[in-house]
C-alpha cells in the first residue's frame, strides 16, 4: 500500500462464530493479518498482547457491548481505528458509536465490497495521520532538503547521484514551486565541485539591459554608472557551478552570448574586447516547454541542444502521493520551532483535504499554506474549517467537464493568488506570465464574475 510498508493488522470481534469466520476469510484474502475474538474481554487481552491497526467489532454482544470496547480503545490506544458492525441498526446506536469514536458503521448484511471499501477508507485515514504526525527520525532521510519517499522522488535522487558524477550541462524542467533550485544545489554539493561556489541567477528577475553585465561583469566606464570594474556571476562561479534559473526568460541576443560561453568556456566583460577563460559548470532550469519555444522562434535551437545534455523533469506535488503528508509534517515543525511553540496536529478531515488538493503552486504553495496555518490557527489542532476556502471547496470543480476554459483559468488564477497571499509578482512567476498579463486576466475575471 502507498501509505504503509507492512501488512495491516485487524482484530474482528463478534459473538457469532460464523460471522467471525466470514470476516476472517474475506480480510485475509485481501492481504490483511487477522485476529479474532468472540467477546470484548478476549479482544482486550489480544489488544494488550499484539499491535493492531484496526478493530472491527459487533455492537451488541452478551455481557460487555461493542460500544464499551470502542470507549476502551479510545481511552487506551491513540494509534488505532475502529469500525462497528451490527444487525440491529438504529439512529441512536449509530450516533453513540460515532460519538464514542468509531470511524465506520456497517449494517448487516453487507457485501464483501462494502466491507473491504470501509476497511480501506478507515486504514487510509489512519495511515495519513501516522505519516503527518510521526516523530522525526534521528538520522535525516532527506539529504539536501529533498523530502519525500514517493517513487518519483526516488528517481530524482538517482538522477542527482548520476548527474553529480559528470560535469555535463543539466536542464531541470518542472512547474514553478517544484524545487528546481533545490535539485541544482543537490547536484553541485554532491559533485567534485562542492568546495567551489554555487551561484544561482534568476534570469527572469534581472532587467534585460542589466543581465549581460550581471552575468559577465563590466569594466570601469563601460556604461553610465559603471564607476568601477566588477566581476560577473560567471567569474564568481569559476571552479564551481552557475545555476541559470528560468533560462527561457532570456532574450535571443543574450542566448547567443550564453551559447558562446558554453562553446568556448570564455566570457567577455561589458566594455572589454578581451575574453577570459572560466571553468564553470552550467545548470539551467525552466518551467516552460523549450521545444515549443524553439518552434515558435523564441528560443535558439542550438542553445537548446547545448543545455539539454542531461534533463530532469521534476514531478508536480499533486503526483507525489503521500509526500504531501511528509511535507506538511516537516513545515509544521519547522515554523512551530521558529515560533517557540509545539507543532499543531492536523485532523483527519484537514489531512484529507490537503492530500486531495491539486496544489497549483506545488511545494512553495504548500509551505506558504502550512506557515499561515501555524501562525494563524488558534488551539492545538488544525481542522478542515481552518484551511483556506479555495482548498475546502476545490473538490467541487473536480470531474466536471461542462465549464468553459475561461472559468477554469479564472479559478486557477484565484487559487494561485490565494496561495501567495495576494502577491501578484509571485503569482505571475508561478503562472509563467508577466504582471501586465496577470492584471489583464484579473480584469477579465472580475468582469466574468461581476
């Protein structure tokens, strides 16, 4: 199972031997380890002797009832789930079972599918809670800050290890917020260049007229304001690694200059006619499809093939499964420690909402969300009502194919803005557009919903 590395252990409790045998056979055939007990007293002895994940108990039994067993479990075992089955359904019995702490309530007779579906739902909630609230391991399992145990993250770690063995140019692709710079840093600090500088450059954040000077440096008097000679990022990174973040934002003219550096390993400072050799490994990233940009004439084909020697495609957070829960736990503890207070617990309902949310801003959005929850939530538990409204109701749009493209885009833009607390610069970066385009789209959105 995705959220568990071992077989789940289930205790079934019923005074009817035939029912016990049916439960045992069906659950065992589904791969569970099954214990059986014909009374509450016998069930308590088993619970004291063996670890159990889920208890399935009859409601009405001679002597001590199933409700008393549920109450005993809730008072003595915090890491266990309970399901109740009964042949005598009543509203009062269901309410009492749920109030006492039962997760599911099944009425006899039920089908095998109904039983197994209820068991799967109950154990999924238990596994989510365990992942989100597990104690941190003494030894870190997240070198370079790469948190996650999904197969997708295992592939990324394997890629980093292989890329670190060479000096080849690397292109890291992925949506905004997926951790492209984190992967670039991991490659550098796992390589033989670890003792030399790692220099990150956000190509989209530097004005075009300043980018050449920032990358290659300039000599005194090269342009107005150049009061002294200053080295650029490539000279600073000599012997180490330069990370060209969002390389797709560079102009065609700048792309020609970058191509020359890649080909000749030389840079020419602005205002100088002399070139200088540099020993720099280049890592680049993009949140856009460079091949599409090449076809449109917006990115040089020769530069694309130069930087596309080794490529990594980082998975979006929505495709990383239970890594979402691990990241919630990590960020919750991180921000709680900064505030000098215990980390809050996340209710099962909150974890389910967060686990199923589509996370358009990826890990960056998740980090911002958890920080906001830690700071703003009163009490020791984060519940579903504490979550941002667009997360709680995002499920309403899933699976619906009768919406216009404009309405889907408008909802996505609002979600991204909410994830960054209304910061339009950050939202534009995540969306891959400039602030002017974002303003125009917001204006259209307001007209659409006015």
